[in-house]
C-alpha cells in the first residue's frame, strides 16, 4: 500500500495503518467508496484478515482517522470479544451526536456477564468557529458541535444531549465524562458554562435529589447564573402577562 502524497509527505493515518499491518502480520487495505449517499466499506484481503485476530484485541485506539465512521465501527468492534478499552479521538466523521450509538456498539455481542467489559474514551470531532471579520454579523469563537453558527443556543443543545448520554452511561458503568477524560475535555472546549457544577446538578437530578429548576439554573448559567429564584421570577412574570396566560 502506497499512501504517500505527490510531494513525498506521508499522512499520519498511513503510518497508523502500517502499524496495524505489522501487529496483525498481514496486509490489509480498505477501499472506501461513496455511492448513492451510502458509505460502503470493501475489504480486500491480501493476507490474513484482521477479523481473524479480533479475539486478540484488548486496547484499540482510533486517533484522527479520516474515513472512520460509526458504521465501520459497528462492523469491526462487536467481533472483538476480548476488547476492554476503545478510544475514538478527534476522528473527523465521528460527531458528538454519535455518542449514544457508540455506547450501543460496545455492548453489541458481548459475552454473557461481560456486557460492561468495554470502556469508551471518546473525543468527538470539534468544530472551531470562524474568526471575526469587520462587518461580520455572525457569532465568533468555538461552536464545538456545529461547523457554523445557526443562531441558536448550542450550549443548551449540548446539555440536553449530555443528559441522555448520562442516563445510558450510568446503566453501562462507564466513566465517560469524569475529570481527565477525553469527553470532559471536549465539554470544556465547548460553549457550555460551569461544566463541573452543571454535571453535578445533572447527577443530582437523575438521583432524585434536586428538581428540574435547580438543574436548569446551572445548565443555562449564562441567563440564570445558577440562581433558582431567577427562574421562578421569570415564570411569575410570564403568568401575570396577558399574552403569556393566553399561550
């Protein structure tokens, strides 16, 4: 396999693939084609298939792999029955919206009583917002989950999705967003505010130790600054407003 560019520079993913070849003692090449919007992975075997070595993998890291998608992971991960740690870090085609499906993939076809065997380390693709130009009306800075400004509250959208992730992660026994994890680092880079306190409030809410209003006060820190009374005051004004009562 010759993956060198015309200028003689070899991409980082080429050396990563070569390392996998040496580890498996086989030659493996992937032909990826796009046809009718469906991504097709065609494995051409010139030696022993990497699938034959699936039971030997215990720690697998995918870092900045250009063509890696959740569909490819769904093909290869379930057959690795001894896998204990899976890392998907900064792969361009693996979005934060794929987190729930990745959690399902690492649970698929696990041996009995080893359903919680695989730990997931996940750093989704992070989109950096555009720089500010004179006369530019759009927001600037880091958007994280989106590649451009959509004139919405990206932080609230992320927190709403994280709450769904937390419910599933608690059932699976995975430390996905703890201190020092890749996903926690992604959250810290995102537009979300007060990450540690917001996560604590979400945990308290799921445990039944606080209500939704207390949690929302921290999730929407930009507006409420963690103060519950600001939400109650806002609702009282809404109820006394004629139009608000009508709605």
